[in-house]
C-alpha cells in the first residue's frame, strides 16, 4: 500500500523511472525539507551543495521499499581524531575517538572516549580527518554515513 502511494507520487511528477532529479523532488515526494534537517543551516555553501547532491543520490540508490523507512536526523561537518596504541608487533589498535561538529570554525564536541582498559598505556593521537556526517533513522534504528567526494560517494 505504501509502495503504491509512493509510485503514484513519482509518476505524478513525471518520474516514471522512480529516480529523483533534485531536492525539490525529495520534498514533493517524501516531504523532506533540507532546512529542517538539524545542522544543515550551519554548513558552509560548499558543504550544503555536497549534501544536496548526496541526499538525492542516496535516495536514488535505495529500493522503493527502503525509501520511506529513512528519516533524516542531522548533517554535520565534523573533525574526527582517533586514539590508538601500538601493539608488540607495531600493529595499531584503535582505542578511542574524539568527534567535533565544526560550526563557523568553532569545535563542538559530539563524542569523546577512550577504552578504559587502555588508559594506562601510552595512547597516540592520529591526524584529524574532516568529512560530512549524515545521521538518520532507518526502520527506527539510528545509523550514520560518512559522505565523500562532494556528495558523490559515501560509506
């Protein structure tokens, strides 16, 4: 029933291949207004454009069955630093992470933890990485994606 309604919405917009063209299609079919996604307005113009490309591609990559189960929560430009220890064979074990939301060059901590069983060992800090992070509910389960390459790829 939900799929039939969804198909009718696509067809009424002339989207007979069930593929969104842009964010206006996302709004008219799913009611998703990017301005209502937490963090979107805090992004700079380049990251807003990347997210617009991503969100359309993301929905187009989903099955018709899955699309209505997605509920966007937030999008943030983040800085991530991983903490690690070196094992006896110089192998690396990640033992913690610090995640910041970046807004107007200000860092707001989202996560900060180190596994307690490694606190007494020498812990190293990796170089920070920066990326867009998209948090959402899928079938009422919280998930997130790391958006790369100007919104073209994600994992």
